C-alpha cells in the first residue's frame, strides 16, 4: 500500500481488500442517497398532498353565456364537478367593484374608485415611484416579501368603516395568512393603456392590509390585439407559465381572465352583435385555458370558475344571478351546488364561495364570513336542473317589484280614504268599503297561492292577482256576521303559509309578498312578511272564536294556548319557520293575548312576567339551536354560540346590524307609509269615534284583548327582527281594518 499526502490511493493486488473497499463505497453512496430522500420527501409531500384552491374569475357573463354550445372544456369541468347559480349581493349597488371586495371579505362590502389599484411590487406607478414605495407611503407598513400590493387599501377600508360587520375587506386573505398559507393572483382586467389599473381580483385574495404573496398582475400579462376590445387581450401563455411557477408554493390561486370584463366595459361603444361576438371569443379563450386545468383536478385540488357580477345588459334586464362551477375536493361529479345558507339545490350565496375556500384549505370558519361551505347534490341532468332553477328564480324576482308596488299603493289609498272617513265621521258605501277592506285582509293568502297558476309576464301577473284578490274578497264578504268573517279570515291567512312551509316552502320561495331568494336576505323558512300575517291572523282568529263561543271559553283557552305554543315552536324550529325573531315576537303577542283572555290587565307585574317568559323562551331557543350542526342552526343559534364563547363584540355587531336594517326600512320602505296611516286611523277612531269603540268593546270584550295583543306584537316585531318594519304593518292590518269594519257596521245599525 502506498499513500500520497494529497490524495489517498490504494494500490494492492489483494482481491479481498478490493471487494471490501467496493462494498464500503457503495454503502456510503446509499446512505447519502437515503439522507437526501428523507430530506426531500416532506417537501414533496407538502407540495402534492396539501389542499389547494384555484379560482378562475370570468366576470361579467351569465349562466346562459356559460352554457352555450362551443365550450367543451367548460362542459368537462361541469361534468367533473358541480354547477350552480350564485347571488351577487354586495354592500352597495350591483357593481363588480363591490362584488370582488365582498367576496374577499365574506360579507356585504363596498369598494372605492381606487380598489383596482394593485401592482406588482416593483411596478412603476404614474408618479415614477415603485409600487412597494407607494405602499409604504400610503400604509406605513413594510410589504415584506409580498409580490403584489394594493396601494389604495386605505380607501377601501375607509368606505366600509361604518358597515357594522365583524370582518373587513381582505378578511379571507388575512385568515389564510394567519394559518401560514400563501395566496397568489395572476392576470388583470386592465382596460386602455392610459386608464388606471383594473385589478379587482387582488381584493379577493389580499389580506386586510392589501398584500398578496405571489403572482403577476402587470401589463405584461396582456398581449396587443387590434381586434379585441381596448386593443388588448389576456396572454394565456404567460398565465400558464405563471401558474406553473406559483403552483407548488401557493395554496389559494386566483386567475383573472379579464377579457369578458373588457367586452362589458366596451359594450356601449360597439354594436350589439359585436358584443356577443367578442364575448364568445373571450369565452373560447377561457375554455382553452380550462382545458389545461381539468387534468389537475383531484381530491386535494379544488378548481372554481366564478363570476362576481353578470354583464351590464343582464343587470338592466333584472338578472342578478351569476354562474359558479366547482370541481375537485369533496364535490361530486354530475352534481349541482347548494349550501346550508340557501338550502336550495342549485343556489349559492356569493359569501358561500368565500366559506368554501376556507373549508377546503382546512381552516375553521370565521364568524366574519357570513356564508357556509358549498356542498354538492347529484342530479340526473345538471344543465336542465340549473336552467329550470334559473328560470323560476329570475321570473319570481322580476314579478315581485310590480306586484308589491300596486299592493302597497292600494293600501295607501284605502287607508287614506278610511282616515278621512273616521275624521269626518262619515262612512258611505258600506258594502263597497267592506269589500275593499277585505281585499287587503285576503291579499297575503291569494298572492301566496298565485305561483300555482304558473309564470307569465309581470303585467299579466298583476292583472291575475287583482282578479283573484277581488274574487277572494267577494267570497269572504258573503259572510254577513263580522265575527265569523274575522274567524274565516284568520284561519285562511294562517293555514295557507303554515301548510306551505311545513311541506317544503314551494310557494313561500316564489310568492311576491315573501322573501326574494336572489336578494339574499332569506332563503328558507318563513319571512318577516308572513310572520306578521301568521301572528296577526292567529290572534284575530282566536279572539273571534272565543267571542263567538263565550260560554265555551274555559274549554277553548287550553286549545288556543296549545295552538300558540305550537306556532312558537314552528317559528323557532330550524327545520320549519327558522325565524327566531318570529318566535320571540309570537311569545310576546300570544303571551299578552292569553293574559288578557284570562282577565288580566297589562300592569307592571304582568310585564315582568312576560319578560321572564321571554328569557325562558330565549333559553329554549338556545338549547334547541346550540347543539345543532352549524349548517342546521338558525341565526340565533349561531348568536348563542358566539355568546357562550365570549364573543360579545360579535353579538353587539349583530344587534347594530338589525337596528340599522330597521332604520333603513323605516326611511325607505313603502310599508312605513302604511304604519303611519294605520296610526292616524287608530288615532281618528279613538278621538273622533270613541263612543263607537266603547260600545264595540263592551259588546265584544275579547276583541279588545286581541287588539291590545296585536299592538304589543307589532312593537315586538320591530324591536326583535331586522325587517320588523315590514312585519308590523302586515300584522296591524288584522287590528285596524276589522276595527274599522265594525265601527262602520255599528254606525249603520244605529242609523
């Protein structure tokens, strides 16, 4: 053996030594490889096994555009997952500026004219400064390693300062950053070169200080094309390259397609047929890109196609639904999308999309996000199901405004005429007035049944409803005894909505007087309107029944009491009325009614007893809702969950929002005029027709008890419901109008 001082060499003729040396070298190599593999495996696992959401934003299209022929890859995406319709409600009007910010915040927010001011960190602004320097200047914060910055985040935060929400714009991105997850945005919807940037997609992924970790939203993501709107279109080659670059390091990736936005913004300057041509061309480009994403779909990767807002012509036509596709993750192929928020197959709230991102990425839902994660329901024909749902939702929503307009204006006119009559103590045309008043009492039931006649255009719907209301009023006024008429009115107006809600709410979701699913205030159960009708009609019917059968009062009261309890349970149950505020309102209205039926007067001790009963009722509601899964809880159930968790700020925010909603309605709703007119009529009856009231209440003492109960119920409706200003006048119809009818009849008899 010979040794060199710089290099170890082994020279030997012994074969045994040679074999041992070879074995040792091989072992050293294997150990080295094993160490390298152990070091690499976790990183590889993290890159392939962790959940990922890719959201492709295709703004300003409709479901009809998306389902048109010629987009095979979009069809593949639909068939591989779920298709749905999405509401587009925001904190302001129907603008994509507000829609993007609302998606990123998980609640109803508004944007500002500067919301689209987002840049790559080294991008040069018009004033010559880099984006990261402008960001520091505007926020006083260090952008860190974030590659994309919203330099005008302060403007967006300021316009939402008084919205009384738990979350803020950028809440989604903040939650992901708190969990150590990374966000990315690729592409833009910039318009002309000299115009400000239009990069609203950043507001979906950014955190609450305007930062996005990865991506590229610069002008280099576009290519020049003289044939395209504004002379530019998205360069999908660059988009794909950026997607590959950020894929392994990002958890939530947004791709802004952009071209459909440019078509929409240019639509007033080009011919109608060219608008369709450019939109189709843009969607074909999107379709080709979707073809590159479909192979990436798996259990861990959720691909979404989201439209924050329909195009401008659709909005002018009253269309306020947008398409949404989800494929991968837990979404079943060949399905339609729904969520516990809507409980309507094929329909999501836009905030449900935000909640779905959080859920798929394995994070706990934040109370700041008012939506719930989407789920899929397998159906025989996705496309047909969504088209049918789209048709009835849109039609019922479009008809709602016209039907409510004539109904409220009709009440204005009748109540004003009645006010003049009670002030001047003249009640001409008794039979005609009786018919006109009965029409208001019967309207809720008629309009609830109207969808059974099928959908026609709004004008014919109004005419048909007028005819049916006239027929119903004529039929009910054939009952000559006023008490029997009131009993029949109460039974009809209570039974109709109860039967419908307990059988699935088919009519409640379509009736013009009920809630509008597209507006998104409520999606199931019973709304504020019919809550007022049911409580008012129940008290009226019970009062009339006891008055008709005074000798059977002791036997009737237990039955009436059980009926009251049953209705409270109906309102409280998440599977039925799902109206916690209605349950509390019913407790007060029915409690006062029973107290008065039993001969009690409204005194301090009775008010305290009622308050104690209300507290007990709240406890029952808490017990019923608190232990249900989050998707089955009512709003009050989630509120109690926050209360028991010590989230007092959230409770305060909920109370403020309900108060602000009622204040807004009192200022803007046509039902406010009805409340004022009802108060004037009651004042006229008391001050100008007191002797008639005295005689009526002496002859029918139970009616007085029922009317007092309705007054308390109306006040409770306003105090305990976010749209109580609508429920209260509908409830008071069953107090004011029967009282007027009885005064008119009494005066006619005395003549």
